[in-house]
C-alpha cells in the first residue's frame, strides 16, 4: 500500500508545474552566488585557495540560508494541497495506515529537494566552467556538500510537513517557512544553529573551513535525533487528528 501511495504522489507531481521551481530556484541562487563571488573576488580568494570551493561557499549562503529552507516549506505545502482541496477523508478512507501516508509525503518532499539540489550541482559546474574558474574542480567534494545539504534538510522537511498538514491554506506554512528562515544565517553562527532546523541546510552545504560545525559526529547525531523526534510527533499528531 505504501508503494501505491508513493505512486499517487508521483502522479500528482507529474501533473504539476513544480519543475519550474526545480530549475528556477537553483539558477537564481547560482547567479547571485557567482555575482557576489566576482564582485568580492579579492576578499574571498587568497593565495592557495581553490576558486571552486570559494565560489561554492556563496552558493551555500544563498541557497542554504534562504532559498532551500523556503523551498522546503513550499514543497511540503504542495504535497498536502490536493488533500486540503479535495478532502483528506478520500485518501484516509483507503485501508492504509496514517503513518504510511505521512511517511510517503515526507519521502516525496525529500525527492523534490534532492531533484532541486541535483540541478543546483549541475548549474554550479556549468556556470563555473563558463566563468573560467581556476584550480582543479573538486567534483566529489562539491557533490558531498550537495548530498550533505540534502540530508541536513530532512528534519526541516518533516517539521514543515507537520505545519502543512495542520493548516489548510497554502499561505500559513509558507509564512512559517519564511519567518523562521530569515534569522537562520544568524542562528547558524551560534551554538543554536546545530539544532535550529532552518539553519541546518546551510551548515550541511558549507565546506569544513567555512562552517561553524565543531563536530560532524555531533552534527549528524543531532540530525538523527531531530528527525526521529519530528517524525514521531508528526505521525502521532496526524494519527490522532480529525481530518476533513
């Protein structure tokens, strides 16, 4: 039954225009990042620095701090939009556990984030080659930051899904996403950043020498704890809530 729910969620994505965000959001982030990188080249690049890594730090700032957390809110609200319009009872009348419905929607948002991050990776390399960045391309290092940023988004995905299930209107989850995203870059530079869900994507995307992460085992430990905590709370709330 879980497989059928995932198939239904994929079908909804095919019929949507969300692919525009997959491309547009990373494109804007990459353009802003490279513009800031070139305008402040002497500040970012010191002798011995790899220009690819230094350019990526700006992508982490723009995409990780602002664009990606807001996108998570949009994606989470979108996967619940059909049920809010047509009624949850139509879906929940099926012989399926609510926990599986919650899990399926979490997986779909994670897939949407992964697709967005994959396009970001491709656009970053394309624009970097067009700009003639010096130094060898650290392909696997950049890919690692992309994957790590995606993983760091998982607790936020579940948290925003809880909000999106709770409120019928698209605007409230989006307002929550924007409101808590704005202070994320400030929170990221404090000890609070490693437990602040909206700051986690940027921390995950940042190279080690640019990141305030003091311990990666601790970082991943916190990610796992937050993911489990939010998932348990989300499933419990969804299972007990009267959906109309």
